[in-house]
C-alpha cells in the first residue's frame, strides 16, 4: 500500500490518511510529524461521527488515525461503524486522554494500535507496522477464500467422479447382462441339448465339465453385475446389506453379524448408494488387510441421522498407513460421505481392530432393534 525507505513493500502512493480529530491544532501537529517521514501522503480531517461514516462510505483510505474522546462519541463508536465492511482497515488510536486499560480493550475490539499524542515521533513506525499487519491479514483472508473455493471445487469434482463411475458401472453391468449373459445362456441351452442327444461316454464327460465351467461363469457374471450395480438396492438398504454381508462371510469365512434399529428405512437413492458403497469398501479392506476373525455391521437412523458402523477385531490401521499418499480408498469414502452431506469417522487401535462410521443427517424413524447372525 505504501512505498518508503522504511518499508519498500507498500507500493501505492500517496498514502491516504483519514484523521478523526476535533482539535485543529492537534491535526496540524500530526500533519507536520507525518511530513518529516519523507513519504508522500494526503490527510483529511473529520470531526463528527456522521461525517466520518459518510466519508468512509464514499472514499477509500489506507489508514485511520483517531482521537479517542470526541464530542458525543468515542473512537470505538467510529470503529464499530466501519469494522463490518472494512475489518482490515488499519485504525490507530492517537490520543492523550485514554488509559492503558481502555487502550487494551480497544485493541481487543479490533483497533490496530494505540499511540499517545506525546509520542508523535513514533507515529510513522506505528503506521508502517499497522499497514504490514493489515496486509498480512488481507493476504491470509484471500488465501483462505481461495482454499475454500478449491476445496469446494474438489468436492464437486469428487461428486461428479463418483456419479460418472456409478454410471459407467451400470453401463458395464448392462453389457454383461445383455451380451455376455445372453451368450452364456445360449451356450447353456446348446450344452443341455448335446447332453440329451449324446451317448458316447467320453463326449458326455467333456460336456459335463463344460457345463460345470459354464455354471461357474454364470455365477461369476452375476456376482460381477451385482458388485457393479447393486440392483438389490431397489428392495431397500437393509436387504442389500444383508446380501452383501452374507456373501462376504461366505467368501471369506469371517464371522459376521449385523444389527439394525429399523428395517423399513426410506432413503434417497444417493444416500442408499453411499451407504452401500461405504460398507462394500470397508468389507473389501477388511478382507485384504484386517487379518480379523469377526466383523460387525450396525445400521441405525436414530435421532434423524443414518449411521452405519463397520468394525472388526483385526490388527488395526496405524496412523502412518492412514496418511499414506496412496491411501485413496479411505479418502474416497470420505469424499463420498461429503457428497451426500455426511461425514466419515475412522477409529483404529493397532492390535484391537478398526471401526469405520458413516453418518448422514436425514429424517428420523421409529427405532426397532433386531439382530441377525449370518452363518
């Protein structure tokens, strides 16, 4: 804002100063002292609060110098009048009629600094310091705004990415169903025909083997389709999680239990999908890394918040592992939670297991506790 021998970081000249002072003599003393500094400036004096408010609303100033006690008001009244729209405008109390306690209170209220009128030789030093502090605050505020904007854009991108991934999964699932599924069904019919019309034992052996492999391929395609696009979600979140947990226990042999306080959950599709994918990802991580013997899933909509907790008794996740640059799984879950207005909490103790909790605010439901064990 100002360029001078003392502080070359300020560039705009002359320095625009507003002086709130009812004494013409004191104003002249301040002006003379400022002239000694060698930095170009323009200074304007106002005496009343209405005049101060009017001038600051019409023109821009780099700094305000203000006497503390003026006829009918104080400098704090003036500061309060402009602090909402100019919170970083340097505002210096320049007074001989204010105690130390009052000066401290003023600074706590947001005033930049205080200087006694008997110490005008320090005025430029105080002004430059106030300008530098203001500049730092403005830069910090700008950086925070840019950071928030960047975080918002990142969240929007993550939401768009999740939506794109789900759409691509649905397209792939349809292609598997329509093309691969149809072809496998046709092969199954042909093998069944061959089995009925072939008597040679060697040929029948090959046909039986082919049918077994075909049945395995059909099961794999159905499992892949279900993972890509959980059509079972059309029946509700609870049935979908039941299917997911049953298959997890069957595939891994890990003892799994599930508790729910209310089966008939009515949720938006996006929330259901986020809850399902969070559970699916958590179970996938457990099967790969947890080295556990038991898993528990708790589903609740108590107090108007959908909560899903997936916990295990495995080896846990260390903080360094959670902070790894390529730990995209957990970060992806956190972004997915944000996309539906929720949040993800991860609690883990090495050697004592991990708990992943998804929370999404929604309308409350009447609780009914049920527990089911999948074996």
